[in-house]
C-alpha cells in the first residue's frame, strides 16, 4: 500500500507557501578546525529559532536545513527541494576572542542577493549579531512584526560566554541521541547553569536529557520526570517566553498522564513559534495518546511541510500510531517499517510493529520485533510499559500490553 507520508511529500512539499518562505542553511565553519563545528551549528540553530518566531514568515525546520551541511548545492536546487523562495547562508570564523560572521539572503528563484553583511566583532558581541540578522531579514522581506514579536527580539540568553559555549556543546551531544551522548550533554548543561544560574535555556536543555532517558527507557526511575519538571519550573521562573520550555513541559505532562495540561503547553509552544515543526509533532503525539488520532494526522502533515526532508524515525512512527488508532492497520504497519528503515534502533517502532503484526495474526514476525525491543532496551518489558505509556484510554492500554505479553511468550 502506498505510504501516506510519501504521498504527502510528493503532492505538497514543493508548493510555495502564501507568505515569504525561507530556509537557513548551516553556516560554514571557517576556523579550519572541524571540532569548532558545534559553534557554527549553534549559531545557525539560534538564527533558525529566532526567525521561526516571526508569524509572517514560513521557515524550514533545522533538521531539513541541516541535510545540506557540508554539501555544495545551488540555491535554486535547495529552493525547489524545500519549497521555499529565499535562502539564508553564511559562515562563521571564531579565533580567540574575535568572531567573523558573514550572511547573505538570496532569492532562490532569481539568484538575486537581497541582502548581505559581514560582522567582525568581539566574541562578547555575538548575541548582538544574532539579534541584528533576523531584523535585517524581516526588513528585506518587508514582513510586519506583531508587538509580541518585537518584544522578543533582542533577548540575550546569558551574559556568560563560557556558559553559552558549554550549552552549544551540550546541544551538539543531544542531537546524537545515544545514551552516552545524552549523558555528556547532561554534564555540559549542568556546568552551563552552574556558571550562570539564570541561564534558562541550560535548565531546559538539562530537562530534555531526562525526557530522552525516560522516552528511550534508559532509566526506570519514576523520579526522572519529577527532576525534569523541577528544571522546567526553574527555567519558567527566569523566562516564560521560550517555545522549547513549553515543549518540554508538554512532554513532561504527557508522560505524567496529565493530558489537558500537556495539550495546553504544546499549543502554547506553537503560539510562541508558529514555524516549530517539532511543536506540531508534539501536539499531534499528545492528541494520539489522548484518543484524538484523526486530529493528529493533520498536525503531522504540517510538521512534514516545515520539515520536508526529515529523516528522523519518530515522524513515520507517530503517523503510524495515529493511523493504527484510526483503524488503518495496514497503512500503520507500512509507517512503522519506514521508521525502522530510518533507524533500526528506534524502539517504539519495533514495539508497535510487534503489536500490529500480532493483531494481524503474524505472530512469528511480531516476536522478531519484540526481540529487537529487548535488545535495544533490556528493561522494556510489556509489564514495564503498562505503567509508562500515557494512554488516556485504559482499555486500549490493557489490550496493547496483553498483546505484547503474548508476543513475549
């Protein structure tokens, strides 16, 4: 059966939005040291986050933009593949206490350079540059900011450059998503807010390490969620306007099975950042767990349009989960298999494929996938999942667990 996700990508991914559309390509590390990639990548991610908060723009997600990292591509090609009109590209050179950042905004259809600038600044002025670039883009594209968006520009996350450097290194480790890299990220985020106790983003980053540990079942300690919530509350007391904070809170409340609070926080994430592909995914995921899978499918499609070249296994798994609960079992199985093809170690896809195959009477194939679950995370038994999975529908949860226990034998 044709994959709904692939069909959607073919039909809609290249259609230009009805507002100025933009992709920020990874800024090139010009330091000559590959170990400095974390810094240029961090600058790029910060720019994407800041520009994404502008409701008058359509901004491609970080994951899709970073598929072009290290590649020599023409802006016309990128524009076609991502379905955007404009491309922002640039470079970063950091040496000692100095930084040079170049940036240029290009019309991908004509190749015309709409704006270009070079910034030679002290490293201590890095946040001023990060504030100026989005403003220049907004002006070049003649986008009107709302009052709230104007107020959010100019936000400086920390005064401590060492803490900022540690934070960027932590983010780099988080993106690797292994148990070891997430543990290293936890150390780096902790050092960052030790240097600056008012560094809200560092608390949020640390909170996410606990959510990842819980999600991937690297820990069975129920206090993990309480620790994440404690960190989120510390961040909220410092700065309540960060989308990533509310996304973290939505995941915490979901895993605590506080579905209405989770939905409210996810919706606030999207209000604060209307281009947050992950925000749409998270809201969709929460709605699936809450028993509203049909609504989730539309949200996943929005996320996919913002993140058209996404290769993360979580997206087809989420779509498969929604399809499964909507009664479209064969389509769900196809999506779970796509998820595993993208990441053979993505535990949820194996578990849900085992369930779907067992319900289809394919018990031996189901057992092979449940064996993969045990390989990836030895603590992930059906009994352990009963107390962890945040289904609002208790009857379906019991059916899910009973089926997996049958598969386990």
